């Protein structure tokens, strides 16, 4: 899979004219999050410091559960459970 160029430029120097002409803005070099993570309406895509992401994930698991105990699991997998 090719990488998305919304978040990072190519091999050219960060914020250089050549990089901008080929790839547009280099969001990561500008200190911004990847566009997909910023625009994700469900907040399922996370980006940033690993410790912060881990804490968010732990809070979600504690609140929603995980595996077959997760919120919505029975609705989403009702048919596969019955068989």
C-alpha cells in the first residue's frame, strides 16, 4: 500500500519548495497530526505520543469492554454467535 501524502512528504528536505511541489504540506514536519486522524468523526483513528494513545485505549476498554463483552458486540455478531 502506498503511503498517504496528507501527513508526510517524501524524501526531500522537510518544508522545502521541492517537497511542497511534489507532495503538498508536510503535516508531520509542521507539528500537526495526520489529516485522517484529525478528521475522523468516530475518533477511531488515533495519532500522537504512544503513552497518550495507550491511556486513551485503556480508558475506552475500561468503559466499553473488549472482545465479546464489548459494547455492540452482540448486535454486530449476532448471526455468527447463533451458529
